[in-house]
């Protein structure tokens, strides 16, 4: 009987530890971004890439309960938002100049991907179009 009770306590403790180990791994900047733009969603997983993975730009990968994946750099700055299930990304999570352009030029398409690249940004729309912008959100071209 003692073994059963002890096993139960260990299991409950383990579950509690897993529940606490989500956003705690992230820098405050990333935590603030998630709570501001995705407060209605649960964080399912946080993966920290080790420093020896030099081919990886992202330091932290976060998977949310609706299938969105967020990638952050080592300082907690967002560098990519990707929808695994074609779930729309909230417009507030995307720079305003980009959403203004998209509303005017692609009003029926939803944003399902956004990535900040070296000298620009790329947005993937639900209609299959990819749109490129500079770092200031100025339209460059359609891919």
C-alpha cells in the first residue's frame, strides 16, 4: 500500500513539474509577447535549442495549443510564427505596416506564416501567396 501511495505522489509531482516547465524557460521578452498576443492559448511545449546548434537561428521553439509554432532568438525576440494547421495568426502579432498592406491588397486571405529574415520579413497567406517586406514593413514583392 505504501508503494502505491508513494508511486501516486511521485506521479503527481512529475505532472506538476511538467506543467510548470513551459514558459519559465523563456526570456521575459518572449513571455510578454505570448501573454500579449496569445493569452487565450495554452503553451504545449517549449524547446530550447542548445548553443552548439549553430545552424539554428532560433533559440527557443514554442508550440501553442492551437498548433501555432513561435520561434524566438536568444533575447526572446520573435523571429517566426508558423501555423501547423492553417490557423490564422492574430494580426496584432504581425507588424502594423504589414497588416495594413495585406488588408488593402489581400483582404480575403488570412496570415498563416510570418518570418523575420536577415534584411526583411516574409508572410505566407492562406491563398498560397507569399509576400516579402523589408525590415520596416515596406512591400517588396510577391513570391
